[in-house]
């Protein structure tokens, strides 16, 4: 009887085929998240932000860099495109986020450009908001390692928001590597022509 059970289990495994780890995805991962063309209207104007960035990604590090920044965001094309620039005075660097809304798919694509490289990220994260929570995902590469990417946006109240970036290196768990807490600021004193004052 035991022999029959073993043979039966072996046949079942052959018929089902091997488990393909390439098909595995971390919790919540979806390239089908949708949203509204007005998801980012909330973020128009100036913001101050406290940034926390993991010093070393994908190695189990618990050491973070912390630094302040200012951000200014504007809408274009009646809101289906947005641009924000973030200035980090501690490092003297800046970053620019370009978002575009696909009116057919009802999805945002989010691209990042760093002043350190001047290069537009080739792979956007895509998604949208449901209520006050936004989810955006991508499949990308980090320093030669295949990863899944997750952006989470949370609108806490009229004047506060949080953004988190996480990578999955194993298709099972997320490692949060960048967190930004935003407080709404007076655009007249924070921004010049939709850009952060230096």
C-alpha cells in the first residue's frame, strides 16, 4: 500500500510539473491596479519631507540615512501628467518624478530621474489609488539582481502623507528601503516656478 501511495504522489508531481519560482510574486503584487486621473491632485503645491533611506539594500541592513527635503508638484495636461521636483539640501542633490495617466487602462506610470545620473528610469511602477491608499508595482533590476518593486502612498489627512518604496529579491517578502513623511507647506515660500527653493 505504501508503494502505491509513493508512486501515485510521484505521478501527480510529474503531471503537475515543477513549481516555477519565476511565477511566484510577493504579497499584494499586481500589475493590474487601477486608479483615477485625479489621484495626484492632492499633491499639488509645496511640501516639506523627512526622508529615511536604507544604507544597504537586499542584505538585511537596519542602518538608515535620514535627511530633510522639500518638494514642489504641478499638474499638466488637465491632470493626466504630473511633475514634481525634490531637493535634498544635505546632499545638494535633487530628483524629479514624472507621472503619466493612461486614460484607456486607468493606470498611472511613475518614472524617476536623479540629478546624480540625469537618466530617466526605464521601467515605471504602475498602479493607482483606492481611496487614500495608492499601490504601484514593477518588475525591475537592482544592481544586477531581479526584483519586484512596490510604491505605497498614504494620504493621512489634508496636510500629511507618506510614501514607501520596497523591493522583493525573493518573490516572497518585501524589504522597505525608503520612507518619506510629507507635511504640506506654503508654496509661496517653498517653491519658485513649481521648483523647490534652493
